[in-house]
C-alpha cells in the first residue's frame, strides 16, 4: 500500500488555480492497491487544507465522490465539495504556508487512506487578493507628514496661503465638511466611504500656484486605497473605479486648473502607486495608468488614462519619479508605460512596453 500511495502522490499531483469564488482546480489519477488505474469507477476523495506545516491545524476539510475516466483520471474543485470542517471562504491564504492533505477510498466509499500531504507553493493570487486587509494597505507612509487631520464631520489642513511662484505667504487653516465615514488620510488628501477631498493649489506649474482650495468628488464602489505625492496629484482606487486629482496638463508652458479624472476598472485591486507624473493601478486582470499624454521635449498635453490587459498572476506595481513611467510585473510578463523616448530630442507619446519573463520574480 505504501508503494501505491507514493506512486499516486508523485504521478498525479497537478494543481492549477481558478479565480474567486470557484476555488482550486485539482486533477489526479486514482490507483488501486495493485498500483493500477481505477478506470470508469467512483472513488471517494477527502481533502484537507492544513496551516503552516504538513502536521498543522486543519483549517478546512471536504469530501467528493468522483467518477474516473478510461485512464483513471478525475477532476474536482477544492472548495466545492461537501465540507465537514471549517469554511473554505474564510481561509486566510495570505498568512503562513498552506498544505493540502489528500485521502482516497478507491472503492468509492468513505474508508479513506492517506495519499500524501503537499505544500501549496503557489497560492491562488485571486484568493490572496480576496483576503487583503484594505484597512492596512490604505495607510501611506507619508500620512503624518503634514499638518492635517480628519474628524467624523470635517477635514482640516494648516498650509501656506499659496504655494509656488513668488513663494508662500502666511500659513492658515483650511477646513471643509465631509460626507461618509472617514477611511484614509494622506498629506492634504482625505477619503471617506462616499467622497474624496483634496486641498491643493488652484493651479500648479508655469507661473506658479494661486490660493489653495478644496477639490472634492463623489466615489463609486468600496474605497480601497489613496496615494498622493503631497502637492501635484492624488490617486484613489475603489472596488470599481479609479480617481485622480491632477493639473489638466503638466509641463511645457505650465499647468492649468486642477481637475478630477476617473475611469472604471476591472478585476480585483492589487495596489495603487503614485509618482510626480504618474499614478498606476494593478488589478488581477489589468494595469491602469494616469499620465500626461507626452512627457519631455516641448512639454505635455492633457493628462489621460492608459490601460492594458495582463497575463499571469499579478505580483507588484512600482512607479519612478522624473517622468520615467510605471512598471507592473506578473508571474509571466512585465508591462511598462513610459515615454516613447527619453533624452536626446525629448520624449513623445507614452506607450506600453511589454515582455515575457522567465524564472521567479525576486522581491525586495
């Protein structure tokens, strides 16, 4: 029997991953006590997800009765069986290692024999994203770097009367009433469950900025995260949309009035990043970047959204200051939105640069 169990474990473990809420696809070949495939028959399967080690706490257990094909092959989805312990949807895939324990009754009954226990080395990214602590990732490192705070009903900022141009005059308090439940604060930007509020110069660049003023917009979807560079642009992502407050144009002869730019998004949000010219958003299906149409040379025209679909499991998104672009990396590809050329005679229109990658992405 030990030989049969070993053969089964080595020969058939093929794990692929589906998106929430389908679970984890599992495919195997059932072997009998003689080591031969169990063909065109029912087999009983019991699967358990263990926490942290092969002998760890059982987080979830379910059973299946499946019919094999002429080669002994059967397919099932972990998470869609008959549960006996725990709840699949409450497994926290983002903490600790997870192990899969497989038991089988080759006669189709419930007298299960251990096949083996294997570590899940590639947790389904969509399942991890579904467990992201958005109350944690929303906190931006620069949140406390300005004299501002938010109450249940108002937002307050102590700031120069004007910023840029001939410089700043006397500091003064700016305040505004807010709607919705407070969610996040970063620099002079505030996010609630229903609205976004930013205190910013009326215009940025060119001959300088005039008096600071409040810009606000209502939001759709569940708020997830807000980022800002502290002066020029603020980015917000919800479960369904992205919002950016930015100068209408950047570079060249300068910027005109700040305004809101928004776009709907697809997929589960992984992260949002902000640089001095770009704001990038990575989801499980797409990358979205808000950027000037072109950077460098004679300057930039109207800001606009750039987007592309992605392949592979999303891993990270990073931004680079100085107008160099946004980079997103998945398990199989890299995607960068950047100026067509940098240096020399200057840059023309931003465009997507993509490449396939080999190996496991190093993360530091």
